[in-house]
C-alpha cells in the first residue's frame, strides 16, 4: 500500500512535516500582523503635520534661537 509522498504522507519527514507547516504559517501570519501594524502607524504619523509656526515656537522655547530671530521668522511666516 502506497502512502503517496512517503512515510506518513509528509514527504519523508514523518511527524516533522506538520510541525514545519505549522511554523511556516505562524511566521506568515505574524509577518502579516506586523506589516499591517506598521502601515497603520505610518498612516497616523502623516495625518497631522506640525506647522512652521509651531516648530518655530518650540525652537524658541528650547532656547535654540534668540528673541530677535524668533520675531523676524514669525513675521516672515505670518
């Protein structure tokens, strides 16, 4: 009587065939979940862009630029 692909019907791998198949599909599903999560996060980041004035205010608050430079750039932006 022939079993088709080999011992146990798994291409000669015996009981390891189903284990490898299960591991393969677990990796495929896990990869898909991570891909979807990555794409969703990328979409959220692009939803709200910080305005130039907000960036300027943040830089002034951190002390990266002086008041004169802040006022000049704010005047240019408005």
